[in-house]
C-alpha cells in the first residue's frame, strides 16, 4: 500500500500529516457521478452492478485526491439479503413495502450469507485491483439498531417513534431481530475483509434518538459483538451519530476509531475517549461557505484535534448540493496543513 | 393561586411533591381535542379563535389533572405576525409559501406587536378567568433560531441545511433576522405576561442541529436577550432540544428552568447546570409501554432527579398516538410519589 496514512492514524501511529476522506464522497457532489447515474435505471442498479459500483467508488480518489476509497453501497443491503427488500425512491429515500412487526416476521428472515451479498464483495475485488495499492479501501455496514429502525419503520422518519415503540413494547423480539442483523452483519463484514477491505466503518445513524438506557441495551452490545468478531487486523471505525451521552461506552468498544458529528465538542470527546483515534467533524453545512472560510474552519478544526489520532472528515455525509470547490478546499487544506 | 407547585419548583423553593405537566398535553392525545378538531376547518382556526384555544387549553387540566395549563398556540404565529404567513398542512406540517432569502425580504418584515397577536392574549385572558387560580398558566414562544429556521426553510426538514447554509453564508442577514424575531418575541411574551401568563417557555426545537460555535453565535445570545428583557417575576423555562454541547451556556442564562430531552443523562446535566431547576425528561416513546412499565420508569426518573429543583415532564412533546392510560400513569405516578 502506497498511502497508509489512514491505517496508521487509526492504529494511533505517528503520521506525517492528518489523513482525510469524506462521508458520501462517492455520490451526487461529483458531476461524474451524476452523469453515470443518469444512464442507469436507479440508485440500486449502481449498488448491485459491481463494475458500476467500482467506477463510482474510484471517482473521488481520482477527482478529489482523498486518502481512502469507501465502497459504494448502502446500509440497507443487509435487510434485503435477510429477505426484506426495499426500494430507493427519488426525493423520498428508502421504502420497504413489508416491515417487521411480529415473531413470525422475524422467524421468516434468514441470516444473510456472503453469497447473498456477492455483488458487494465482487465490487470490492474490482476496486482493490483498480486501486493497485494507491489508497486503502473502506468497507462498511449499518449498525444493528439503525438497520432495525428501517426494518420496523419501513422508511425514514423524524422521530423513528415506531421503531422506538417496538424496543419498549417488544424487547424480546427486538433482541431476536438485532441478533439476526448482527449475525448477518458479521458475515457480511468478514466477506468484505476477505475480498480486500482494508478498514471498516459501522454507521449508527440513529444512535442519538435513543435514550441512554435504550442505547446501552439495544445499541452498544451488538456493536461490541461485531467489533469483537472481526479480528484485530482490520481497523474499525464506529460512527454513532448524536450519541454524546454514550461516549464512555463508545470508548470501551473493541474498535480503533470513533467517528464524531459536528455537534460534539472535540475537547470534550478527547477527554472522554482518550484511548481512540477520532474521526470528523466539520459541519457539512460549513461547506456552503466560500473556500477561504472553509480553509480557515478546517485549519481551526485540525489544530483542535492536534497531530495525533485524528482522521479528518465531516461530521456527517456531505450534502448533495455542496459546491465542489468547497469540498476540494476542505481536502486540500487538510493535506497541506503542517503542525508547528 | 391554589396550586403553586410548579412556580415554587421553578424558583428552587421546597415543594411537597414534584409538579408535572406534559409538552403537547393539549392536543391529539385527548379524545375531547380530536372531537373539537373535527368541527373546525383546520388547526389554525383553533389557534386563532380565543374561545376554542381556551377550551383546548383547559382540557388537560380537567381530564389529566396536570399542575399547569399551557396556552394552546403555535411557535409559528410569530413569523405570521411579522408578515410571513403559513399553513399547517395535514400529514405534512407547517408550510410557508414565501420564505426569507434576501435583505429586502428581511426589510419587508415588521416587528410583531401585541395587537398582531391579540388572538393569543385574548385566549390567555379567557383561560385565566376560567382557571380561576386552579393551576398556573404557561405562555410560550419559539426561540429565535428555531423560528428563523422555518422562515428560511419554509417547512420542516431532517437537516435544516438551507437554514444552516444561510447562517454560514449570510451571517449579517442572519443576525438582522434574528434581531427582528427577538424583538417580536419580547413584545409577544410581555403581552402574554400582561394578559396573565404565570410562567413562560422558550422552545428551541432545532438547537441540537447547530454546531457548538454556531449555537453560541446565533442561538444563545438571542435567548439571553429575551430572558433579560422580561423581568424577574415570571419564571422562564428554556428548552433547547439536543443542545448537550451547550449546557455551560444554558446554565449561564438569565432563566429559572432548563428543559432537557430524553437523550441527556440527568446526572450529567445536574452537574453542569447546578444552579437551575430542570424540567423533563421521560422518553415520549416510553409511554407506548404498559402502565406498569410507565410507572416504574417514572419512579426511577423521579428518584434520579431527586425532590428538589425538578418539574416532571417528557423529554419532548407527547406523540399523538400515545395511549391515554399511559399518559395518566405517568402523571399519577408523579403526583403520588413521595421521596423517602
């Protein structure tokens, strides 16, 4: 591997400069992505066609010069591989025709295997071959609570109150379902490593909507089970968005990196998670500013994190209508920054 | 006033038991509300007709036995009084046909006066007369950042990225608009006090979506200005949802009570906000549980807050489809609880 910055930073080793990538870097911010997207039926055709997923994955490495690729996919491939298919509706987001409500719904789900998701591992193999050691490739999955929330709600939600109701009123079914999602995710991530993923990220996008007690019961233990099932060779990033209340529990996870969102105070997180590399956390909305302001905010962020144990990123996925010049200003500022 | 529990608790005085009310207690959880709602054209007819707003305000006092009434209204009456009307669309939420984007848009807004909102103060007078000292009446308004976010976005949003973009790219216009909203809100809350409101709450529903730096610049100072403009006689509750990162700043506000949501750890907030009464914070989704579980969780919450400086409430508005038995179990558990 030519560029090992992100792997070294993840393991807490000294690096010459802070590595940088961007959540949702492969996607609508790039004209090249939008061009390709127009030629296919829908988002899922890109996800399910290894050659296309490979092409999209490589775009930001070439165009933006980021220090890692992340495989182009979706966290909801897991429910689909378990037997619960979904559509990605334009201007709406994910939609499941059937959702999970009963014991028999859960019994009817299978544990996803490597074969169910071979379109992802095939894409990973193509990307690894095309990258030829240029930068590491990040694989990923949704964390079990976030995946469950979509399987119960059937779509996005401001409150996810149906999913939260399920946890309160059907705790045993919730644990059964989380267990099945967890087993599926472990199979999936092991297959990603086998196919060549150099690093992994778990996205717990809806962590912050649970009470601390619920997150300790229904969130953290399943993340821990995944982290502890994958061996020590592949660094793991856990991004539990909004989980300010769970920093102590996150700090105790068997993972290398904690992703933090833009609402978190860096110094506070450093104090509570002293043993891990942190990833983040520029406000994605800040990239609507002009490039001078982006550069200044990025420099300030870098100095607050300091030279060690930091992977520069945004605090959430980049917004699709972000000006590309600002995205480049963010990345180039990180790459040119030198600590005094 | 016969029942002064909530006013005493707000001021940090000893109380015989913890007072309790529920955000959105006047609304769709009550069959009596749903009955009345069917007889009118829309939500706004209820808000704008003092006799109807009064009737709705009184319902939970009679049916649920809460320790305070809160005037039935909406935070978006302020933009409307400033010259930016909105609709409340069924199954959608608020919608503004025109939104704010430019200097001239802001120049065209007026500072709302008492007269623009006399339908609210008239409703307050009717409620006060009908209550006849039974329980205190809470008035309220949206905090300036949350009100601005709707004026820019024109509707609800998962990210409020347009409003956040406005703060980053047009900071001067943002401050001008926040200033106008703040002046309008001060006029409005003074009129509510004049009409008889015994206590006030500022709802900053979207506080948690801003970065700490942005909230310190665009959120906190305007809340402070409102708090400091209203005198010391009427206790003020500030509910900045999701602002875990701003507890220090909230603690320094010139107000009596800080509302906390269900994602916050009570002990952590007590430690960082030792000088104020706290309001909250049961997860509204917990009320989907059976009444025994609701009672147990409520008792646990009361014991964690302790007997002093606590106003029992949920961590956010009650969900419309919450079983009424659970709502009653929450309220009755608080009212029957005695600390050892």
